[in-house]
C-alpha cells in the first residue's frame, strides 16, 4: 500500500488567475447543504429559481435558460453540437485559445468551418465578419468569444448581432469570462445561443455552464434532420427536464452545484448588475495603473479590454515562471501565465466576482513590488501602490462614484 | 419583478431512492472547503489521491483512472464515444433503461448496434452474448450494465469477460449503481472500460463520473483513425490533464466535487470494501424481508438482484403515486417509482452508501406500515418490522457476522 491518504486541508490561496475566482462564504455554505432528490418538488422549485436568476444576469426573456451539467467547455460543446448538423457552414472568430476551441468543436461535429482570424490581443473586426457573410454564401451560424480569456480582449457584439439578423444566421457567443462581470445583453444584442461558466465572474465553484437559447435557436434544434451527436448534452432532451410541467428525467442534476449557483446568483442580484460592473471596471483600472508603473502593459493595448481578465505583456527582463512561483509559494497568490504562443510572455490576472476588490488589488501589487525590488527590476517600493491609489482617488473624486466592495461582503 | 428569491433551506429528507444517496457530514464539509486553482500543485496532488482511491474501489491497476467532469451519463457517453468509430460493430445488452441508453449512444456516435435483449428484470444470458459473438462476425465492443438501476438486476460479468477476451473484443461496463456497494472487479473480470457515478454507493453528491480504462482500451483510443466526436469528453485529451508530469490544461475541473469525492472515497477505505458490501447485503435482505411481509416481491425474482437498488413489484391493490407522495410529504422519505413500462408497477428503493443502515430500513418499513394500515392493505402494525428484525437476528446468530452501521458514522 502507498502512504495513507489523510484529511485534505488546502493552503490559503488568493485566487487572481483566470478562474476559479474566490467564492463567498454563503456560496460555500450552500455547497454543504444536505441533498434533495433531483425530482423532489422542492428541488424543481429551486431549478425554476436558477432559471429566473440566470435570465436576469443574461438579460434575456428566453424561456430556455438552464445550467448545463458540466464546466464552461461543456456549455460551448452543447451550444455548437446542438445547432450544427453535418455540412452546416459556420463562421468562427479566432483570436485566441477559446475561439480556436470553438473551431475545433465545429470540425468535430461535422460543420463546414469558415475561420475569421485576428492576431491574439485584437478584436475580430465586424467588417471581416461581414465580408465572409457577403462573399462565402449563406452561413448558418456566426460564433464568437465575448471575453477571450487567453488575451483579455473584449469583443464588441452589437453590430455583429445586427449583421447576423440581416444575413439570417444565428449568433453564438461565449461569455465564460464576462457574465456577471461586464455587460452581456443577450436580447439587446440579438444573441441566439449564449453560454458561460460558474467559476468566473459569478464566483461559484466550477461545474456548471449557464446556457440560454433564443426561440430561433430552439426552433433550429427542434427541427434537426439528424439527432444531436451527444446524448448527454442534447438540449432538446434537457429542455424537457428543465420545463415546468414536463420534468422528464434525463440525468441526475449536480444538485449541490445548483444550490451553490442559486446562492451565487442571489449575491449578484443583491449587489445589482450596474454596481457590479462598476466595481469590476474600477478595480481593473487600479490594477492596470499599478502594473503599468511596474513596466507591464496590457496585451489589448489599443482595443477594448476585459476588466475581469487583465492580460499584461512582460518586459524582456521580467521572468514569468519564477515570479509566479514566488507569488504562489511566498504570498499564496495565484495568477495565470500565458497560453499557447503567449506562454512566458504575459500574465493573466483575474479580478472576477468576489476576487475583484480593492484589497486584493493592493495585496497583489504590494507582493509584486517586493519581488520586483528583490530582483532589482524596480528601484523603490511603493510605485505600483501609489499609482493604484491615485486611480482610486481620482475615480472617487471624478464623475464616477466609487464602487466599493460588494455590499454583501 | 417576480417574488424575491429567498435563502434556500431544503426540507429534511431521507434519501432512499435510486440516487442521490445520503451524504456523510465529512463529505458535505469537504464540499464547503475554499477553492484551489485547478493547476495548483496542491490540487494536482489531490487529483493523484483521487486516482489512487478510485483504483482501489474499482479493483484495478489501470493507470488511466479518473473522474469525468459530468454525471454518470457523461461517463457512459465518454466510454462509448471514445472507443467507437463510425461503423464499428458493438453488442449492447438491453434489459432495462440504462442498457437502452447505451444503445442510443452507440447509434448516435455511428456504431453498428447489435442488441442482445432480455425482459426487464432478467439478466442478459452469457450464452446469448456468445451466440452474437459467434454468429454475427467480429465485434469491437460488448457493453453491459452491471447494476441495472431501472430493474434492480445484478448482471454476472466474469464469464462474459472471458468471452470478450476469447473473441478479441473490449468489455465496457456500467457500474453506476454498484461501485462501492457490491463487488466490482475491473481487473479480475477483464473489464476494459468501466464507469460509475458519485451519488450512489459512494455517497458523494452527483457531478462526477469515475472512469477507468485498461491499457487495451487506451491503445484503441490512442489509435483512432477519426477524432473523438466530443471535445469535452475526449479521453485522450483528458489523459494528458490527469497524467503526472503532463498536466496539460484541458478544462477547469469541478474542484469542490473532487474534494468531496476524495473524502467519500476515504470513508470507503476506512470501512473497507468487504465490510461495506456485507452491510449493503444485510440491510437489503432485511428490507426485502419486511417488504415481502407487506406483499411486495422483488422484480428480479429468480436471478441475482442488487443490494443497492431494491426493485419490488406492487400487488394490484397497492397504489404507487399516493403512497410515494405520503412517504415524501408526511415522512420526508424519498423512494423511486418505476421507469418506462414499469411506471406505477414497481418501487425502486435505494440502500446505497450512507443510506444503507438498519435505522433507515426500519424507518421506511415503519412508515410503509402506517400507510398500508390506514388504507386497509394490512391488518396489523408490526409485520414488516418483525420480519426485518428476524432477518437481522438470524444473520447476527448465523455464520455471517453482523454488519453494523459504517464505523465512521
């Protein structure tokens, strides 16, 4: 026998990576609530609550608004494999890892892929989508990542939603790193299928993928000529489980995760979306001011960037791995490294949900200052903290009201 | 706005349905543990622990032993869609709902399906598998349900494992309702792909599907000519995330669920498999003695039946829905009704993991007695409790040692 496996006690961690984010104690307590059966009338009521709360955060009236029993990537796969039949033409915007993942899934389920690319760190230009829609024949779907977690780029969507309506195709959007942290307007922007994940700006543990479908998308799924390749992610079957009055058994829902999501969404409602978005913007601006003082610069330099995922380029003298190792081992702080071609070249710092606080921004900047000072990369302590403080001060004196920590904290 | 959504407090429930089962307080506490990042060194160590503990309960040395990020049905889909390429001939034993689900998934992923059927409540006869293997040309896979949750039948596997080796095909087995409650011998029986679920005999909340693959199965997956249709469930990609030294990012693991599974598996180890199986057998025998006294009889009358899922036929005068409604509303006890053609005709009573205790057996029988007495279906109170007590007494005096409640309880 190997060594006995003892009780698990994780070391304390400040989670400022690309997810999971910090989880509120109320949500952790919800996770520990005794279970109900997945067909218990009280549990079915809880599913209704989750649907209502998800509609509010997605800003949609879509009847079909559920939580898929898997992580964010399961939501991506569910959205695509249900809408695509073999041979269907699909445009995918690829400007980062998660756009590339969408493209891979389109190919695996037999879609005819049309890539619209942009360099990592840039948005997909609406004009390039238009060009493909105009020149490559009718398309069934345009799929885009709203919040590209690999680059920190925030993709504008409103104009593309209009293009999709004009060209009679469906718009599928990945909001894994935006939902609950910056505006997502499913109905307002004309999104037909939108999915997210629980462990980012919603600050719930990972394990569920919120997903909403417009009536147009649902009709496309209901009228498929071939069955969806996946039984587990078949949204027409899931619709019958999530619909009041039907409740046809499909699979056993991850009950505790739904308890947690309900509580996390209640916290979002208590804070209010506008205040929550302002908090994310403010803390991100302060972090970026501090990082700039340390010589780092946003990868999305000239375009819209995410307040939830701050992707910064390292100057040549700043080493990636040793600094992240020090942050984790000495300070208990997790930040993310670069993915793919950006490995070693950028950091991805998440300020999502409960992780987006002034205290966390200052703690991280102070820790980075110590490491940078010790390595001789900066000459004096305090420069990053000063820059962040000035930003906070300017915002509280300016036209913006200061966004405090979440009111429920 | 609709009514405000208030704090959720579930009513007390004794879970004696087909899953989820009761969850130990240590596992609930594990669910509420603060999160680590999914690439944190401490979390990767926890993944190693889970793998080791799962190998012990699966009784396998398989290197590839993981928890799939979905419920049991995701484990079923993962096992099948990774092993099957379009056109591959696959034998599926269908004698209940979950065999039928396997067959549906085989068809959705393009396999050529050969059904070997038996009536619901009967086992799949090894001779019928042999006949198909001998007469219908070479097969790639034989897929069977070890513990048919819709009927309570326990499928013998050892002989079929030998048949599969002799005929050069892989054996895929569903142990959703057996793993941790009755013997499952992955290596001993020659099983190549075996999956389960957390919320049954392992007594963990639902949300993960333990899965193990033999080297033979892994080689088949590594040598596929076409990519697996699913990206989310692609086991060759998951292998790189779960392998020490590789840890290639695939998707964000459901961290809290893995905390819980680790703790649930520790409880299994503390009790010991032999004691745990004896406990499941004893409590099931006592329950069945009591139910027989009430006029109910096992659906699997003449064959091996599951101690974890007790499926009993109702006499004509016993109404299904009103009794289950009374059990839930008056007594807070959940049991399961029949699925498919058995709806209204059987009950499915789970005694799985933490739910399998003498106290729960007596509580359920006492509650049923009250309902049956009130409706005039029995003449006096105590008959079911007496039968169960006698069974417990006879077992404690006989050659079997009495299996107490779990030692950690």
